[in-house]
C-alpha cells in the first residue's frame, strides 16, 4: 500500500519511443491521489498506435477501473509529462460486465465519497498503545471483509487518526481486489443524498447503490442524531449489508451508546461487531508521530527539541503536525537551525497550537477575507452563499485554533450563529486537512500571516 505515496520515485516502467510511465504516474500521485492504486506500478506502455499512448493492464477489472474513472487524469498527466496533447488507450483483458466494475455506481456525489488521501494507508499509520486495538481490527477487516469485526466502530476525539485508519481500510480492500464496490464518506452526505433522492423520486436507485456495496465506510456517525429519515434509511441499509456479509465501518467522536438521539435499535446494531477506541496519543506515540512527520517535512529535529514538542502538545496528531509547521516556519523566518530554544520561542508565541488570545478575531476575519477576495461584512454577515461559506468556515476554524474564545463567542461574531455551527465548521475543515494537501498549505500560510503580522 505504500506505493500510493511512493509512485513519484518509482523507476521507469516500460519505455516506448521515449515515453516513460514514471512521470505520468508521479503526476497522478500528486494531482489525483484518490485514484491511485498500488497495481499502477505494474502498468506497462505498449507504444503508440495512431497517435495514442497505449497502456497495458493485466486484469479485466483493472482495465474497467481505468476506463471508467482514470482516462481524463491519465491524459492530463501525459500532456504534462510530454509537453504535448496525447490520447491514452488502455488495453488488456476485457471487457468486463458493469456489475464487476470497481468502486460504486457513478451517481452524482459518489466520486466525492471515494476521494481517498494517498497518505492514509496502513503502513503510514503510527501505531501505539492508544490505537493498537483499532489498528489490529482494521488490518483484520482488510484481510476478511464481512468478518470477524462487522461492523467495526472506531471512535475517539478529533485528530487522533480515525479518518486515516478508516481510509486505510478502503485502500487495503481495493488493493487486494480492485473490483470491489466501495463507498467512503460522511453520514451527512449519506443523509443529504437520501433526501435528494426523495425529492427526485429516485429512492429505489439510491437504495440499490448503497445496498449492493461490498464495503461501506461512514464517518461522523454522530451527525445522524435527530435525523429521523436518515436513521430509518441507515437502519435498513445496515440490515441489508450485514445480512449479506458485506463489511460496514463506522466512525464517530464517541461510542454508540453515548450518542444521544440515536435510535436504540441502531445503537444495538453498531455494537454487534467490535467497538474500538482511539485515545489521545501517549508520549511514546507522540514521539513516533513527530519523527514520521519531521521526516516527511525534511526537518532536522534534535532529540531534545522533539521531546519538548511531544511533552507540550498532548491533544492529537493533528496538533503535533501544526506545531511542527509552526517550528519549521519560525526556523525558516529566522534563518536558524531548530533547537529546543527555538521550539520554546515558536510554541510560546500565538499560533495554531497555543490557543493564547494573542491573535484578534477581527484580524483573522480580515486576513481570510483578503485571501478569498470577499468582503469582511459578508464573511461575518447572515448570508449563506457558496462564495462566503468556505471562507467563513476557515475563519471559524482558525479562530478555534488561534484564540481562546468559546464556541458561542465565535458564533456571535459571525452573524450570531449557534455554537454548533462553529463546531461543524471546525470538524469540516479538520477533515479536509486530513485529505487535502492544498488545504494544509493554505492553513499554514494563513497561520504564518496571522502569527508574523504579514
């Protein structure tokens, strides 16, 4: 599974007329990581045929996957690699019946459901005492879908690796069998698509898509609370999948019997398999996470500096990564190597890990508004247009990270919104941080501007 992040460095795979697949696969790994599968490393070029780059595959289901989901991405990558427009054709065993095609039905929204991060594989998950049970269960699920842990219910506070582990199950299952029908997404999307199906009189098609899956992974199960129709539909979907020994993986911020507002029959079913907690990382795990993240960032981090960060930042792996970004930024700005003193200086100042009230909320609003070219008044106003929805969520997220204001205080500043809106924004941005390198870079950039006063 590590091939998903290592494709950029793979050796050239089959050269024909000077065209190598290595740069094409590298571009795919960078631009479309959710499409990449480990077997891409075994693709071969078969030369040019009437102006088309021919790529040979070994199995019919692999060819079906490439034809159905990957052709535009391969054409784009080939153009960037060669500097000219090249058509791409896949050849090999086939064709296959649509019933054997990989992933899920191509209804609107399902591509969003399976946008997996190339970083979220099992070999990149840092295992420690706080998550060992959950990790072992995830490995077991990949080896045998439908048993022995069905459903697998993962729960824990934000930033401890639930999304990483859940996506690693999708990666592992698809690596083992590309023809599997897999869906990954939030319960909010599950419910919203059901409501949309009701309005379009397309409920049967919606049910067929979900109930014929081999693997369903749903995040943020707590969002089913008070969704009467959503809970009813999920109850029947759960039953249909479980009775057919199809695998279900559920993720939430707390165990099922602590989610107030869930129907008792759902709580009971969610506990049928294994309920596995993922706790906040202990010191041993925090040190391992910092070493892994420092290597990814190409940072030279002395042991005393590493231990200082690990002892100060205790909440989550996400906070540890934010601290590393802050330290790296301070080192680059000062032109100094990273030392324990520099770490103290970086972490003691206002920043995404301190929650000290050193950054004014008004400044956060101004910086985010300027970056997205929207008016401050619109950002804090009552409007709900798409052009301001994302910047507002991002500003709320930064306010939570960089000020000591409460959820209610932040909501009041943004047009008198409820504290649950702020919490929803914080969780939404956090999920995107896990999956989108561009969002991580944007948050780092805005945090530096706010911290350094740019």
